[in-house]
């Protein structure tokens, strides 16, 4: 690789990592503002919602529910493939001035019935919590999602920087085993989110197992 190209890529990566770290910090601060916010009318003025002041609470009604299946052929990694289906569950809730479908877990879907009362909490216009028949579903705010996203982007930039510093040419950038590094961006994003904002034990286990599998796959692919 020409040294000029190597230098340009390294500088670009350095700038990208600096901005990425700043964006992670900004998203983290916004997420902390949300997590420290009171419910509107309970320690914060009702008019503050939408201005990062409080979490709005609206009463709604369940209108409908739906179960959806997304099926596709997936590779098993040994030259064979399997037909797999993923099931998702949704409920449609009407609240003041808005009717929306919300992704929910199986338990809420199974118990929800049209006409049931629902509680919907929102932060800056986005739904962060739905409660129906005692079942609670929580959703990431935009800032919480960005914490994980920017951690994943920084991981990819780090990989590009390592290639620029130690790679022997453009061909190595597109080597088969590098797909593992790209795949690792997802568990790294989840783990970064967990380190900064915390998450459940199940999420930790899932992210660590996923990361370990991708590391194992990358090492194996590199040795092929």
C-alpha cells in the first residue's frame, strides 16, 4: 500500500474516532437526562415534555393485536442451509391524537384484548414504555440507541485503522476473515451500551456469547 494512502486513511480514522467518541459521550449524556427525568406532573411541569423536562404519560386503549412471521433460508456454516422463521408480536394502541402499532413480548400479546386499557409513556415524542394488563414493555430512546450505534461505528473505524497501519495492501481489506470483524460490530455495540448504561444479565450473556463465537469464526477463517 502506498505510504501516502496509508497516512490519509490513518488521519481520517483518527478524526473519525475523535468525532465518534464525542458522539458516544453526547448520546450518553442525553440518555442520562432521560433516565433522571420525572413523570410529567410528578416533580416536573406537564408542559416540559418534549423539552427534555419530563416523561409524558398517556392513557390509551388496545384496538388490535397481530402475530407476524419472517422466514428465510439461513446458512449453517457447513455448506447446508435451514429454513428458519422468526415470530414477532404487536399490539395496536389508540391514545390521544395517535394510533400506533407497538412491538411487544409474547406474554403481553397473549393477554392483551381489544378494549383493554393501556399506559403509554413518551419522551420527546418517542414511546419508551407500554403497560397492558400488568405487562410492561420498554423501548430505547434515540440517545440510548445511538450509544450502542456509535460504539459499533468506532469499532469498525478501529479495524480500518489497524488495516491501514499493518495491512499489506487493498486485497487484505476485503479478505474473507475480515467479515468477522464487521460482524463483531454488533456485539461490541451492545457491550458498549451495557458498560455505559447497564443492561440485563441475559443481554450480557447473549452479547458475550455472540462476540466469542465471532472471534472463534474469525480465527478459524484466517487459518483457512
